[in-house]
C-alpha cells in the first residue's frame, strides 16, 4: 500500500499533467498555415477547420479478388500462367532435395543434405498490367505473385519450415504505347504505333523473379511449350561437374532410380501411377526459364565467396488431368560453385523436384 506522502505526490503529478494538457489545447496550431494551408497534419486543428489529414485508402487491393481466376480478360493476358492461380500442396514425401554443402571437416570439403520434403505454394494475380515503355510501343507484363514454404518430411527437422521464398512470374505481351491519364500539358499526342507491332520474342516470353532470404535475387527468362498428353520428364544428374571420381561416392550408385543422382525420379513415379488410378494427362503447359537466357543472379558477398550461385534453371509442367483436376510438377537446378578447403572449386547441382495438387 502506498504511503500518504506518495499519494499526495501522485495527486500533484496528475494536476500538473492536466494543466499541461489544457495549455496545449488552448495554444495555436504549431504548423505554419501560410505554407501548409490545406495540408495540415495536425488532427482537430482549430485553424484548419474540419479538414482532416490525408490518409491513403489502404483497402484498395493489390491482388485481384480470388487470386484473379474469375476475370476473363486477366486470365487471357496471363496466358500460360493463368492455370497456376490458387494454392498448391504436395504429399508429405513427394518432393526430393539434393543439397551439397561446404564443410571443412568432410573428406572432400563437402557434405550432402538429401531429404524428402513437402511444401505449400500460392499464386495470385496482380491487378492490371505493368507497362515497359519503349517510345513508340511497349511491353506489358501480366504478373503472378507467388509464395513458397518448404518443410522437411522426416529427420530431426521434420515438419519444420526450412525454406521460404517469394517472387513473381511474368507473361510478356507487346502492344502500342499509350499515355491516357499520364498525358499532361502540352498534351503531346501518342506516337503512331509500328505496323505491325514487333512481337514479343517467344524465347523470352516468360520470366521468373525469385527473392530468397539467403541474400539471393534471381531473374530467369524462358518460353512455354504446349504438349498434347503427358510430358516426357528427363533424367537429371546431381554429380559435381568435372570433379574427381571420389566426389561421386556419397551420391551412391549412378543409376536413374537413385534419387540422390536423379531427383526427377519422384516426378516420373508420380506420372506412372496415374494410369493405375484411371487418370490420363490430357494436355501439359511446360514453362522453362534459365538465367543463362538474358537473366541474372545477385548473391551477397558471403555466398559468392563460399557457395556461389552461378546459374538457375526451373521447369514447370502444368498438367490437365482427365478427372478435371490440375497437377503441377517442377524440377529446379541451382548451380553452386563450392570453394573447398584445398583451394579447388567445383560446380555442384542443387536439384529439387516435387509434384503438387491444387486445393483452392
């Protein structure tokens, strides 16, 4: 319980605070209204009258309602990306990851962290287009924002979030350059559009932009191919490139059925079981992007010194099934140049592959 002296002091403090508030309310607004007559940021300022501070409408959506999958115009402009809109998940042991890591105490200066994983990916359409103006024509980007969350299936990190990234997929279309509401006095007319308008190079129609919290940013460009039926998913190799034979030992037997060598086996197996379930792949959109195709990679200095990302390739197979569902398969190869303890460096493929189903 407080003493009488403490209570008396508290009452004095309250009276002083009340007096200070009264003086502040009676004083004039501290903003110079000769300079900021109609833009005073002080709420309830008597000099400003009923004018309130400007507050942006934060309720204007960045993304299209429902991810954009109910707008025919948006779907058309997104082209092959439209089918990605929504939320996708994978079964718990569908994905496989081959991850080489530098480690000074290992016999050859590296270890492998190869695990099964599962994930959640979401894709949402950006409202409208993003215009890249060229002077007489423009390149319009129709965009999906995506988010990816990855969890290990087993081991000491089972069901733990081990990777997260976000980024964008872009579908590029060329068109005449417009000015519209951006045109101001003296109202220079829009230039006549070329006839015909130069078409978008199909080899660079699709872009994937990646932002990874390791400190990497990636831009990869590529194309889209339509396949009638199921895709023929190729084998890949995770073996380090031009490295001594001893480096291959941790990967095991060099055969396509070994996921440590060929992670794409998990994709091939997922396709192989569909006929057993009475399901066929009717059509496939294959999206293939590569930083070597006019793209680029930026790494933070620590990564560049120890395990530099030199190339990024990513292939998506978006498959339309005979049961009316969609299936998404992908294979991603990140080339890592590991700088080992003996001063040598070699390129190690870091390959991940997974099959997902759309849940909404």
